[in-house]
C-alpha cells in the first residue's frame, strides 16, 4: 500500500482540507501576523512575497492542508506531510502554523493525532523539524511523544537553509500511547 495524502481528514473540532491554488488569500489572512513567526527560523514569512514562496511549496507538495475550525468553517492554519521515504518507511509532518487565537487550545494535538493516525497506516516512523530557537513548538512536539534525535541545517523549498531540531516518533510508541 502506497502513501497518498487524503483530500480531507476531520475530527469533531477541525477539518484538514488539501490546499488549492485559490486558498492563498484565505491562508495568508492567518499567516500575515508577524507574531506567529517570531520564534520560527523564517521570521519574515508573514510578508506576502515570502509567504507566497511557502504557499507555492505547499501546493507542490500535494500533501499540504488548510486547517479549518469545524464549527465556524474559519481557516486557523496549515500543516503538511513531506519527505516520504518508502525504503525507510518514514515521513515528515510539519510546516504547521496556527492563528494565535488557537495557541494553547489543544488544537495542535488534535491535528497531529489525525495526521499521525493516518500516516502510521503506511509508515513506521514520523519525523518533525522544529526551528532550533522555536522553544514553544519544541515543547508541543515533545508533548506528542516525539524524541529529539538530531540538530541539523534544513533546506526549505525555495527558502534559505535554517537550523532545526529533528524529532522522531516511532509507530510502536504512538500505538502504546493511544491505549
């Protein structure tokens, strides 16, 4: 069975819908807040021309999602799958950001839970990159059960290289945590 990002994932709080070219303005309304990117390696991503590069990479991935509040239909962020390695049975989950109103509300674990549950049907390990200075996101990833495995320079599509911490989550550990 081969990994293909589904068109939609949902739970009782959020819907993840694959990004379309027409979604730029909707997503940029969330992304244009400079405080979202303050701890991120790409601190200028709130600028429209820089965000356009990010968005184009999301489209190219064919595995990037708008995160929609299920109750209101409002866009509250974005996330994606990337870096599938079929030989190692691994994939990355990341490029995630949320509107500040969603920070600390429990949305991130709900989104990641859906993404992990789906991906672990196809892979045995999920990796996540977090900016080396993005301590808020590092804590969030650790709360999901992922372990720090490396620190490296990462190339973002069409963007400069940045220093990141790499985390890994094994399928067996995820399944144990779900019991």
